[in-house]
């Protein structure tokens, strides 16, 4: 059974909002620190074009790690599955999202999956284009198609703030460049990656992206195939196994909704074949996932029996 009204959702949002005091807004990217700790918003987007939403739904936020799902889809469309997975693995890690540890112990130094920073940086380096501008434009075009919102753009202040402080991501890139996994100029790659992470959306946009993935990559309104079904399947599977970082196993058991989080407090979720979910709640738990967002997904899953398992 699916939720029908904004009022039903609002009750859940207000219950989950009580947990936001227990979380912390990300501060390692200075521009993210100005977010409002108690914000929480939720949108559900169905394939019949119905969208219901509740909470601070007009608030805009950056995709951060949610962008890894979209960059992966684009890189596979550009390079094909074989080439992409020669450079990045398919296995979950039990480590934090920005860990460098496994790169040293794996031979070759190939990141374990595309949802951790090391893997995402490799994936972004494989997006086709002759300039940062062109590559970013192609990623934005995919976002515009999936959201049906061509006004979506980059929050340049957030991008600059991350670019100036992305020392750990630079070290991941240099390490992988040494081992032949990353090619090209590291500063250009960091510029593209930080801009990709700073794509600015609302929970409504996010929910529509989820709905397109739930519907196997096709826009039900226009019948246009935005992503090949196989690529939609690959990214959805990574959302289940690695989407909530080193909390992905527990989340699969407690919630069972394929999801991808970002340090801005964004969570993209979906329930095949017909529902996309967009959440924004910037207060994060100790694993870096939105504390109110995870609570909301737990409640939604229980109340509407949404676990895919
Ligand atoms: O690379 C970073 O550190 C950020 N731009 C994205 C990290 C992120 O969202 C991880 N999420 N939990």
C-alpha cells in the first residue's frame, strides 16, 4: 500500500524531526556547515506523475555523494560496463566513505566500489568530454532529463568550498594515478568531482530521479528511455549493497529500500517498479547518513511495507 496524502507524510516528518537534534551537520566542507540542523523534507514521486511532499520542501541542497549514482550511470553509458569495471570493483567495504586503507592492501590498487570516494573519483574521470565544462554539461543534462527540470545548476559556493579543502580526495587521486587507475590531471578531476557533488536540487527533484530508476530508466510521461535498463539495474544494486556506506547492511535489514546518501543530508531512495523517494535532512548520524532521513525511511518502510526483500 502506498501513501496517498501530504498530511500522512507530514505526520511522519514531524516524528522523525525529533531525532535531528541528535545529529551533526557536516563541517569538513565549510559551506555545508551553514545548513539548518532541524530541516527535514520528504517527497514521494510515483510513475503516474503524482508527487506528495512534506516538511521544508522548498529548501535546496547539494547532491554530494548522491551524484555518484548519476556519474556511474553516465560513465557506463560512455565507456561500457567492461571498461568501467576494469578500474573499479563491485564489492562493499566496511570502511568509511573516504578511507584510503583498502587502496594500499588491494592489488591492483583498484577501489572496491563506485560509491566510496576513491571509486567515485575513478568513475568521474571516465565521463567523456573534451573539457570540464563539457563533461559537467553532460552530467547536468542527465539530471535535467531525469528530474524534468532544466533549471538545475551547480551551487558554486559549495563547489569552491570543497575544492579548497579536498586534500584527502586529492591524495586518493594521486595514489591511484601512481598505480595507473586514474589518468589525466588531478586538479581538473577534483574540479569536476566537486562541481558534480555541488549540483543543487530539492527533495522533489531527487524523488523524480528515484522514480525514473524504479521505472527501469524510462520516463513514464514521455516514454523516453533516459538510461538503458541494464544500467538502471547496476546502479540500483550498488545502492542496496553500498549506498549507505558502512551502514548499508544494517539499513538493508531494517529498511530494505535501495538508497544513496550524501553528506549534505540528501537521500535518494526508490521502490521498484513505481516509487521514487527524495529526502533532505542535514543533521547526520555517526556514519554520515541523514539521521532524520534514516528514521523517516524506517517509518515509511514499516508503515507502507516498502522493503524490497
Ligand atoms: O567527496 C566528498 O567528501 C563529498 N563531496 C561527498 C561525500 C559524501 O557525500 C559522502 N556521504 N555520505
